[in-house]
C-alpha cells in the first residue's frame, strides 16, 4: 500500500490507521518534504515523477502482491498519466480531491505565476498569509469549520512550499485527457470534499467519473460533507472507513481486522493474550467510574473484540457519556475500531511507545485532539 503525496504529514491519519493492517509505503515526491529539490526542470515533469514512483514500487514489490495507490489533488493527474507504466504493480487506486485539466482562466493564472519573478510571487504569498490561520492562504484548502490545530499545520505547509519548486511543477505540468482516464482498468475510488474550493467536486471529481461512465472498475464517488481540499485530515475517520470498507468489498480480506484478530488470538506464539495476561486483564476494571480529578478524562483498559462486555459496541452502549476513545498504544488494537461507527463514541489512534515518556509533539497532538473534541462536545468524557 502506498500513499503518494506532496508532504508526508498530510497523510498522518491514514499512515497511522492503515499501518495496523497493512504495509504502508509513504513517499515525498521530488521537490517536496525531505526529497531532493533539483534545480533543473526535467525532474518535475509527470513523466519523471512517474518513473520515480515506478522505481520505488519495483524496489518494494517483494513485500506485496500488488499496491493500492492513494493520491491527492495534482498527484491524481500524475498517477493517471503514469498508469500504463505502473499497471503491473497496481491492484487498486484511490483519488482524493483530484484535479483535472485546468480551465482557460486557471491556465492563464498559472502562466502568469510561471512568468512572474520569484520575489514578486513571494511578496504576494506573504500578503496572502495575512491573518495567519484565518488567512486566505489557509482558507483556500480547509473548510470553515476546520480546527485551529489543522489550520496551524496548513499554514506551516504553505510556508514550507517553495515558490521556485511550484513554478517548475507548473511549468512542466501535463494534463490527463478523458482517454487517459479510460486507460485505467483497475478498481478506482473517487473521494471529494463537499466544501472543496480548490478542486470543486462538480468540475473535477465528477468530470473524472463522467469520463469513465459505464466502466465496471469505477466505484460510485463519495463526497465528504464537512471536508474541503484536505478531506483526509479534516474527516479522517470517514475517509479511512470509506477506504477500508471499499477494500474489504474488493476482496482485500488480509486487511480485515476481524480475521487478523482471530488469527492472533489463536496463535500459540502470541503471548499478548495468553492465560496469565487474560486473567490479569479480566481482574482490571474496564473504565474508571469517575473522571481524573477535575478533568473529563477516563482511564480505561484495552478492549477485546470478542469480549461480551468490553468490546467497542458494548462499551459505547454502556457509556453514553463517553464520546471519544483515544488509543495511545503503539500496536494494532485487539478489536475493530470501525465498530464504533453508528455509536455515540468515536475512535482516534495517537500512538506512543510503552514505558517511554511521550515526546513534546505527541503531548501537543494529544492536547489538540482533546481540545478540538471538547469544543464540539462540551461536557462529554474522553476515555484513554
């Protein structure tokens, strides 16, 4: 499984979630994140970027029978153009907030951007960031209801994107035609954000779906109600659930949490849930009866999928006052997080390492998640 992106942090929720049930390969494309930033133009062309992806898949193909490729925005266009050379490696594709061929007005703006001096563009970008997390620069990518924590991350990414790299990408841009999309013959899922103003659903995702109308491999598109261009970060639980359920329906049974749990529980070499540990677990109270001091935090023990009392759906039904479960364990949980769907409780994975003090970044992220939840759900409890 590979997530293709312009910046690794933009896929943090998917990496943590799917690493529990699959091998995840995450890359920064040329010019982004920690990857090289060549000074010449050629490495930024879709052809060259596609060759980079093909080379990486060739290296890691021994780890998988095939790859699910997940891409975002302009990256969806790159994968479409590169599909013929990647076909042998790909089992399925997911496009999130895809970008199709720009309109004449958009192309005119791109040409103007390419031709403008870097110092002038940087000045315009600086003015565009006035207002910080509430600036036009941030609002262009996020829905109005996006959390302050996510707004800070988006502002940071906007500042990190270098103008000269963006100019090269636009200069070398090529755009997939309807015929290019129709060459995709593996299963394809489209996910868009209802509030996406950067790549509006009607003129982008819906257009791709129309190009492939009648083809058996194209799934019915999903539109995330409260998502914008960063739908995978704004509504990660929904995007993850849609992805997971689609893959299981396609026959990716090895990713089924229930099957994995049964194998683990029946594995004699798995000491995690042996008789001694299970007896200790049974004697431990499921969740504290009262919050910690003056907070609304409730300590709890790890749930088990087959337990008649302490499993996701049973837990949610017995504790309507708890609206969020934060799982801070490093390993995959011995229960199916998707079972919280349809209940009054949601699930978040914020992995830390046992017996080692959490990093400042981990503590900060935990606090941001809790604050964002309480802003929307004052008075509700959080179980950890």
